[in-house]
C-alpha cells in the first residue's frame, strides 16, 4: 500500500490592519478580544505581527492541542510573549525552557500541590478570607476586582508562607502586583527597542521588579527560620506528609526542606510565577463571577441552596468541595466566558506543516483559550452565562475547547489549588453577604494580563443568619 502524498503547504492568510513597526500591536492594545475573535474568519491558521515579528495564530482548538500535546516536542515554550514575561518571572515553572531543568523544577514543585497539602492549608485560608470579606462595610460601593485581587492574594500568601506573614509585607504585595502586571503587558506588545530605552515607564517597571524580589526574599527568610530550628521537619515535608507541617506553616516549606534546595534566585522566580498564577487569575475570575451573580438571581439562589445544604451555618471546609458541584460549574463558566488567559505562545523548533499550513522554524505560534472558549459552534450563544454547560453530560462535548489551564506537559501545575482557592472564596462571600448590587455601569472585558473588567463596583447586604465560628 502506498502512502498518501504529503499535503501541499498553503499560504497562511495575514490578518488585515497591520501598521509599520508595531504590526498588530495597536489592535492588541486597543481591542484585543474582538480582534482575536475576528481571526477565526480568516481560517484555522492566521499570521499576525507582534511588533516586527510575525506570529501564527491557531484559531482551531484541535490544532492548539496538537501543538501542546501531540507535537509538543516541535513547539517549545517561548515566543514574543514569553520573552517579555521571562523578564518578570525569570526561570519560574511557567517560563523556563523545555528540557531537563523544567522537568526537575516541576518535580520539586509538584508535592506543594498534592491534595493532602492543599487540604491542610484550607482552614487557615478560610479564616483569612472570612476576616477580609467580613470587614467590608454594608451597602458601600466597592471596587470588586481590587477586592477579589486582595482576597485572592491574602488567601494565597497564607497558603504559601503560612499564617505569620507580617501585614506590611502582604500590603506591599497587594500594591505591587497590579502595577507590575500592567508594566509587563506593556513590554509584551511594544517592540524590543522601545522596552530597552531608559524611558520613565521602563525604569519604574525595573524598580518595581527589584522591590518585588526584595520582599519575596524577606518573606522566604521568615518562612525559612523556623525550619532551621527544627530539623526533624525536613524529612516529613520532603515526603509530602501534611500532618507533620507545624501549625501556621505554609506550602513553601516543601521547597525549603527539599532534598535538593533551590537557590535564592530560583525561589524568587517560582514565587513570582505562583503569585501571578494563583492571584491575578483568581481575582479576575471571582470579580466576573460576582458580576454575573448580580445579574442572575436564579443562579445565585441555586448556589446558596447548595451551600446551605452542605455547610449549614458553619464555614466551608476542604471536605465539602466535592459536594459542591454547582459552585464548580459557576466558576468554570466564569473562566470560560472571561478567559482569564487570553493569549500565549510557543516557538516552532523546526518547520512544521499544520493542516497544510507551513509554520517556519523559529516562528511564534499563538494559541488563545479565550478564542476557543467563545467558539459558537462549541458553546452556543457564547456571551450567555450558563453554568449548566458544565453538567457532566454537556461538559463532554466542550472539554476539548476548554484550555484555560493549558494542556500537556506544561499544563498549569497549580490547577487543583486554583479550584480550591476559587471555591472557598466564592463560598465565603456567599455565606457572608446576601445580595450583590451593581453600582457602576455594566463592565466591559479588557485584555491586560488577564481579561479584567474595565470598571466594576458593587454594594453588598449582609446575610441575616451569621455563620458559626470555625472549629
């Protein structure tokens, strides 16, 4: 039997509207999400320009899965976006090059995110979240995205560093992270030569990055101190036994007590990566979730009924999460509709033929979870908020197009933690407040590092039935 002839590469269409020097950068800065959705009209592979650099956007999720899983050896972590992010993350787990170093670091980090370790940190996270959420003033219009970023960051810092992190360090993390994320996006879409100039914005970004690394060092040193005083913890933490983690310690102990310790630079890089992955995306997802609940009383009522049936008048616990399927559906629908990751890249290690489209060696290959999760052929009426898309029966049809956490060997290492953090924060807000009232205009999605609301304030009414005290 003779083999079929190889496919003849076709010309990859180029998206219209590119400008000299900046390429499609103005579209990505001004109306990135409509621009990404428009690329589907030009075919499964479309060429755009990131500054002067050509990039190939995959509008078909099946091609994205081929790049991420089947042919992953030919599409390495990298590209214009990751080159800019590496200046922020360093060689953290999300941006380190493929190869032995990535596998070694992933194995080091994996014990942090096993189910038992996450469960052991849930109660301190719930306590911290309850304190923050309960401190809001009733009836006061609040910046929801800022609130959710603060709550998400507080929960994550408690899980990572333990319960003894000074408030001043937590406050500085809260101040720095949004500013640095905006500066990183700017460096992603601008040409290299502009980001290297000694402009005020570039200098401020570098100053903020240095300060972030300095406060990470201080937080790590505080977490490291007790471990040095009790060497018996090294073996138990290294073997992933959460019952031997003393009260108040965080997930970071599994790195600080590993058999092969990380250098100070490596610890900084990993903490920055985890901060972005567990905080920025968490805050964005929760902000959009609360907005949607303010618009859908029926969904909110179903959530409250499920929480009341499982938790009653006590705070949520880790063992409750598997019995809250509708909470998970609501959160998954918020992630589907609003990203939060909207664009990421790989670099072609060699010339590859993707469904008849020739991708030259060294090219940036772009895949967009936001684009796939708004495909009307997979998600009818994609702008409608419908948690029932994620019932077990319907979810099977859509699973191949849900790529918010990536896929393959570079899939998000903290996905299980993210679902836990999202669920306990949403549950705590619902248990504390009875109503969410929009006090701003309807927000519009804006592509920054995540898909954020461009303005969202809400007021809350406290629930009449107080929660019982934890424990």
